[in-house]
C-alpha cells in the first residue's frame, strides 16, 4: 500500500479526490489531508511540498481559474524548479466544479433540470460554479432554487451548494461518464493510476 498526502482547495475537491482514490483502494490511500481553503496557500507552499515529495508522495489539486492554461500556472508556481516525481500536481480546468458538471446525466438529475441545459464541454466554461447556480435557479425543486444559489450579493454560494455536491460526488457521481467530458479529470485519474501501479 502506498500513502499520499492530499492537498486541496475546498471540501468539494476533497470529495472528488476521495472518489478517485476509491478506484485504487487496494494500492493507494490518503495518509494526511490538507484543506488549504483556496489556492493561495497551495501556491505559497508548493515549493515546500515539492521538496517534501523527495520523501513522501503528494497528490495536489488546484483550479486553473482565469489562468491562460495549465502550463502557464505551473511555470508561475514552480518558478522553473523541476517537479519531483512523487508530487502529483493536477489542475482542474477551469474549476473543480467543471468535473462535477462533466457527469451530465447525474448533475441534471441532482438539480432536477433538463440534461439539455448541461454543456457537453464543461471545461470550456470559465465559471462553472456560477453556471451550476444558474442551472439551480431553473430547477423544478423549490428547495434547490432557493438554497443552492447565494442568498445575497455577499455570498459565493447557497447553503445547499456544498452539501448537495459533496454528497452527490460521494454516492452518485459517475466518474467514468465525467471523464468522457473532462480532459483534466482524465489526466488526474491517469496520474493516480500510474502511481498506484508503479
């Protein structure tokens, strides 16, 4: 059994990481979890994590957000330092929420909206979190319409957002369907699979 320290931006990302690890549970496991509560702390500590990866394995997931591409983010964060082999660094395009959207059938059922409203290419959406909340406003469920989007202009999301999505990822999210529509998710899966089998 190989153990990895997992670093992520939020609870939704944590739920996706745990779902990915479930695919290889006989070979790899999470030893430590670090919730950085946003990309800032991950960026600040990335070179420390890279040095630590000489001795222990890391699986780190962050969002691309508004960066031009994954290559530019890596160049910016690693400052031309060579990435250690045991540092598995993956970037969700453009946000982790796009990986959730990539299960088109599942998310439509969860939000109780037509699957025709879900984009075929979620990674082309610059703000998938906002798209999810706009979809929720069209839900046939009053609870989702009222509690999934933000309640006011100061909130980033509604009280149901994390509750519903983390539960969905844990119990109903179709990873293999999602990988058909998300290249960055597929790369994360492939990186873990390669590490697990090495």
